[in-house]
C-alpha cells in the first residue's frame, strides 16, 4: 500500500549524543516529598504506545547489567483539576477552564501547524512513497527533549514546534492537561499514551530536567546498562507492550555514544459509531497516482454523515464511539489531486473546514486497508529549523545534563526515529505510533442535496479529538 499518513499508532524515539570528557557517575533526580503518594513510585513500565528519545555519549564500561528504576515525582495534573506548578517560575495556579483554553487555543493550534508542516516536508522528501506518522507522538517526544534545551537550541526547537511564545511552564502544563484529557475519553475507544526515559548507567542528568519530564509527561525513568547485549531488547519489549505488539522494535542497536532514549508511544483502537456492514464490502477499482488501476476491498455505507463539499474536494467525518474522536477523510475531485490539496492545507483552512462540516445524507465507499511505516525524521526536522539541535558542537542541552564545562561533554540529538501502524476495517480503526529521540554527546457553503463519495483515488485522512481540537494522526493514502 502506498500512503502518506500522520499516524494513529506510533513509536517515536529521539537519541541524544555527546562528546568529550567523562560522564558523571550517577543519575539522581529530585525525590518526591514525604507527602507524595506511594503510587507515584515507578513499579514497572506500563504498556501503552511508546515515544522514545535517545541520548548518546562517549562509551563507558559498566559492571551492573540490570536496569535500575528511579523514583517518580508528583504525577502530572489532571485536566479537570486546578494545575499548580513550582517549576519555571510559575505564578500561582491555573483553573481547569484556563488550562483547557491553553490546550485548545494554543497547544493544539501549535501542533496543527507543526503536523501540517512536517507532513509536507516528508512528502517533499519521499515523493510518492507511503507516509504515515503521528504528529502528536512526535511533538510529545520533542517536548520532553525541549525541557533540556537552552539558548539558540531552545529557540530553534520552539520555532519548529510552532510554540509561538508559549513559556516552558505553559508548554508543560498544556501537555500534562492534554494527556489527562485524552485518557479514558470513551468506553468504545482505547487511547493510551506512554512516555519513558532510558538512561545509560553512569550518566548524570540535571535533576530538574528529569523531574519536569516525570511530573508533566508522566515519564517513567530507568537506568540501563547499554553495554549489555540485552539492553536494546529491554527497550523494544516496552515498545511492543505499549503498542499491543503492533510495533515490535524501535532500537536496532545502541551506539556507544548514546546516553539516553526519550520514547513516546501512542496506541489507538476505536469502534465506529455506525459500523460498515461486511456483507456490503466488495472488490472495486482504485486508481493510484501512477495511473494504474488495482482492485481493493471497498467498504460501503449509506445514511447521514458529517460532510463538506469544498471547492475541489469532498470531506466526511466518521465518528468513533460517542463522537469525541473521529476520522476525517478528504477526497480531491477527479479533476484535482493530492498535491493540489496539500497546497491548500494550512491551519487557517483546516479550522475553516472543521467549522463548515454539516449533516448531509449520502453514500460513502471507503477502502479497507492495513499498513506499517517507519522513517528517520532527522532531515525533515532540520529542514523545519531544528538543525542546531543536531549539531554536535552548536547544540545546547545544558538544561539536560548535570554540570558544565569541557569535562562533561556536549549533548546533541543524534537520531529521531518514528514507526507507525494503521488498520481500517468495517468495525473501526486500530493504530499505533512510537517516536524515539536519541541524544548524543561529542566525543465552501453547506449543501442540502444527497452526496456520493467514492474513495477510489488517493485521499487524505486524519484522526481528531473534538474536545481539544488535537490532531492525533494525519496522512495521505496513495495506494491502499
């Protein structure tokens, strides 16, 4: 299948590397206060969709092969509660209404801009190759990394992530509230988000950096002997558990310079509010970008839909469960193309289209398909303005490491890996995404008439949360 999609099931891994000097011998994050709940201590890494950030450093020997679990700080605040923070110079507290506004009007808009820009950059690089990514997974992994950035690197990451002047406190508070809001959204929908930090034994990170990622992102932290041949398998087992086996591996081997992996995982499984009847699914023609014709299993449904007829496209929203989450399908007209649709795709038009969707009676035919996807995001992120963070000499992650000076070495992002999975069938949708960041160290108007929408040529899709306006996944299907 050829498709481009910002995905529903993803794994994201970011690798940090470093060079020069020896690393400090231990990682000691700020411990929870005596009043902290016992449940805040990490007992095990729980299964969900992983996103990971990897940090690379100069190799060093270790005599302790087993992982060491570190204590968690105060859990991330729930979206429905008053949010109070002692970090980044917070002034007082935020009410639930203020937090919801921060998520919906600032963070979700930022993530929409970032996701659209990233999709376009990947499509530009990959041409007609299938592309399926999760902008939510990638943004979360990079936001955890952003907590360790300073100076020009922090500015570059804020520009790429489209944060537009949001303070670090606002970013962290918004992500904590978003995660809480997305958990347990609907009995008919399973949406899991998990974060973890895997630290090379002997690496000393800034306790404030570790504490923020634990507090706001509920990141689980483990020290691990990266020289042990089983270390990569330990990380990959967490990835597999948190994607329900849909993504089995995000780390192939651990380079000797890698000191940290920051991983985010998202898993989604939703049942259609109105399922398709399998008895009506039949093989019908589909016309890929190359002009050929193939036969695909085409699902069919007739009834009332949330629909939009644009100037040169049709769009339909297919809700899951109680309707908070939905899949949006955009089909360019036969006289148009995906490329022309991409030219119109921006935050302003997206918000306009969302406001113009309306109820209409019609007939929909949609392919049933399954796909997997994976890529390195290094070049796309550099092109979007983050080159500084990948530069071993210029990168500034001084807020991530403990200590300063040449004996400590310099952290930089060495690799950002992303993998996804997607299945769309008569019952609903299952998707997963994992993102890993590695850090290294140097050494139109509504219409009332009935419509017919036959998705028999390349189309665009997205999964969106109606409450927070967050786009969890988006992409383009060129050949199902």
